[in-house]
C-alpha cells in the first residue's frame, strides 16, 4: 500500500475532544433516574436491618435472663414506669459475686462491659421489662427502656455496682 494515498491531518487541525452538552445532560439524567429508584430501596433495607439488629439484641437479653433463671432463681420483678426495673435486671445479669460461695455457675450472664443505655426515642427500638422477660417495642411506641440499637456499647466502661448490690430476688 502506498503511503501517499492515506489522508494526512495537517498540523493545525485538532480532533474535537470531550463530551458534548447533550451527552452530559443524558448522563446526568440517567444518574438521577438511578438515584430515584435506589434511594427508597436502600431506605427500606436500612429499616429492615435495624429491626433485625434489635431482634437479635432482644434475643441476647432474653437468653441471658433464661440462663440466669436456670442457674439461680427466677428473675421476677414487677414492671414499673421508667427504666429502674430494666436497670436492676440488666445489672443482675452482669453481676458476679466476689464471694466465691455465692458465685452462680456461668455468671455473669451478660457482658459486664456493656453499657446500660436508656432511651425513649420514638424512632428507635427499646427493650422493656414485663415482669418476667424483656419485650421489644418498636418505633412510634411510647415508653422508656434499653436502647436495643446500642446494646453492646462499651464506651462508658461497663457496669458499676453500688455498694451492697444484690441481684433482683437474691435470697441473701
């Protein structure tokens, strides 16, 4: 093939580079449509994830109550307004007596480093003591309880037991 038969661009001519305004508008429109479809779907996934985490944490609390009941005595405390009963049960599950003769097998039943976080947030999930076990109340329900989304936080340093602390229903 002869080199002289191919067209040669002159030095002064440049090929156009970049996107045209029409192409940019089409791409932005496509991104907008994708965002409009994805954001509500992601919001639903977030709501379902929060509910699943709260349910898992509720099972953790009630498993600790059941383990305490099997090793010691049944945790029974009349539910009261506020979160004092939840705090008493929570601390009872975290307690391990310093007197070896009173140490219950398997205690503590809930990690003593977990912080007790009170909540009355109408958008959150809370654990409320019903007298025998914890119940979960979801968004838009009233009442104070343990913030289930923050169960397991250890930023506050964990349980702090007052002098002479006795677990709920302790026989001594």
